[in-house]
C-alpha cells in the first residue's frame, strides 16, 4: 500500500504559523473525510491531535487546525512554540486493501 | 488515565512465531475497537490490524493477511497479536492502539509505548 506524501521537513520561528501538507488520492483523502493527524516527539508514542479532517480531541490546543482540499489535507500550527518540535503524521481511511494509510511524516523545526 | 502496555516482543528468526499482548486500563475496554500499528525506519507508520469491540469485525493489512491474527479478551482487558511466518520486513516497533469508537474507524486516539520485534 502506498503511503500518503508529506514534506520531509518544515520550519518556522516562534510565534509564526506553518502548514504541513499530506497528499493522497481519490481512494483515500479525496474520497473520505477520515483524515487524522498525529504528533510524535522523539522517542515517544504518537499523539492524536486532529480527526475527521478538522476536529480536535479534548485537550488539544486550538493552535492546531486541519483542512482538506481535493486529495490534499493540511495541518496548520499557529503561534509556533518550541514544544511543537516533533514529527507529524497524517492518516486516512483508504478504499484500497490497505484500509488505513499513514503519511511519510514531517519533521517540524522551530528556529 | 488511559494506559496501554505491550509485551511479548523480542528477537526472533525468520519463519518463526511470536505473540504480542497488550493490557489496557483506565477506560472501558469493551467500548472501543483496538488496533496494532507498527513503525520502522524503512516503512514509517503502518497499520497492521484492527478489531471491533466484540470481535465480530476484524481487518488486516495485505502485508500480514494470512500470517497474523488479532484477538481480544474483554474479560481481562487484553489485546493480542499472533504473528506467524515472520519475515525480516516485519521488523518494527509494534504499538497497541485504542480506537475512539466501538467500531473500527481509524481514529487512533491513544497509543502504548510499543514493543520491539526484530526479525533476524
């Protein structure tokens, strides 16, 4: 199964906003509103930060927001903080045999 | 607090078997579907298998279908992954993951710390 495509790295200064893209196909992102995002700090387990494209789980900062256009989903982090330095992964339901596919991961660096 | 604690990992030779376990606490286990997701430097994050709350709906990634079996014991709050005919490419950190819902939805809302399975 093919992974969703994310940029390898994105960086920004404290206080700025950054956007991470996640590109799939009409069989996954483009066909369903089942996109989630996960934050993973080095050596830690992934943390659930966005589901169903735009929804935030309880306790997740509103600095994190999600959107989708066509076959591409996006995660925006506003008011960037040093604690946001981590890897970020998207995932989506897929109508192919894979059922659920993950993105390739994006390393966020706060300059 | 939700806790998911995996065990059973360890070095195994190609072709051999291994059973992973995950004990859950801090939530009503039989109200949620559960999954196994693995992570490796070569393949990144990969969904392996999911099981709904009452074990009536089970799904596998093509890469493990026919070799891996997921199961759960709701009375003991335990999730299992029986892995047979292991391959070098199954080498990964295996996470036990809680679904947000009772049915398999892919909303992976809590993750364990993982158990390592090197196949060599």
